[in-house]
C-alpha cells in the first residue's frame, strides 16, 4: 500500500487583499483608494489625483506604456524592502489600453484593422498581455504583504438575458474577456453611486435628496463583489468611515452538524381504472 506523500496544514487567510474600485463619475474612487490604507504607492496612469490629497500621495514616475508598467512591477517584486502598505494602479482601464497597443505592435505588426478583425485581438490575444500584469501584482502582494488596488472606469452595456428580457448593466470599462478575468481575480469589487430621491412638483420631478453609497454585493445593475457578510449598501463618505464596515472582522462560521437523510415513504402503485363502457345510443 502506497502512503500519501503530501504535506497538509490548516488553511490561512491571505494577508493581502485584491480590490477594485469602480462606479459613476466623480464619486471619489481615487479618494477611496487613498483612504483604504495608511501609506499607499501610486502608479498614476490617469494623472488626475484630486488636489486635496495629491500632496500626500507618493507616485512612481515614468510609467507611460506597457513595457514601463511591466518593468516597474518587476522592480517592485524584486525589491528586498517595500515600505508601502498598498499599491494602486489608477486606472486599470488605461493599463488595458497600454497592453492593447503593445499587442497590436507585437502580434499584428502594428495593423489595428487586423487586430479588430472579428474581435480577434480582444478575444484571443489581449489576455496574454494582461495576465502577466495580474501575476506580477500577486507576487508583489505575496512578498511584501501589501494590498493591491485597481481603479477602473465604468460604462453601461446591454446584457443578453437567456431567461427573459435583456437589460442594461453598469460594468467595468474593459473588454469582456479582460473584465471577466479581473472580476475573477479580485477579492473585493466596490461600485460607488449616488442614490437620488425624487419628489414630484406638479408635472415635474425634482431631486429632493441624494446620498453617495458604495456596494460590494453583486447585482444585475452593476459589477460588484465581496464577502456575503457585508451590508448590501454602505454610506460612501469622503473621510473613509465606510472602510470600517468593510474591514470589520467576520465571525467564524461553525461547521454545520451533519443530519441524517430523511427517508421518504414509498408511494403505493395505483392500478389504472377500468374504462367505462360507452352508453347505448351515444354518438
């Protein structure tokens, strides 16, 4: 009999988180990433850090294409020390465009029409350039114990519903294959929006109140993802108090007691009734 030659240990939670912040325009996604950690490091591709926090942000310079982004991540991965507690890419929508430009040059000899033909580039080639970026982010987080945060634009797309009518959904502004890959990769995907209350004034509707909210609960309305113990929506204040609700430790779930299966009583077979004879004179 052959022994089981493997090492088994208790599972442990990862020390780092992979987070995506998305949502409506001007909702404060960049500010949310800033508030998430005490000492973040920015790969600022969007060049639009808000003025009220820009003096407190440390950013890496010279990242303006796919090669420089990848080499920067390799340098961070190979570093012996990393004093920051999170690494932010702002935005991953731009990082995807960097990957696309390089893919067109290397795989299609610079021919954008060939890349776009039958969506061949987006469906087959682009993922080969995005996956190495995600893998490097994982290696950085594992080595240095820092969170990885991606800020992403959003857009409205029609969704085909095989079980009913189609509908519109607010999704990450990425091509479908990259969007699905990133949603699978992330631990948290937060969607921020403005919850508006309307009042009727005669024949017109006016905004009576609005509250900024963020959710980590998946919905047909938007892309979001997170642990099931989080509230469906959280007040999205500018000071970062909402983060306490997200980072609150979850109570351990006790293993359910195994229950014995309930045996169903056999149903007696019923004999088919004898058909009635037709009445005399019936047509």
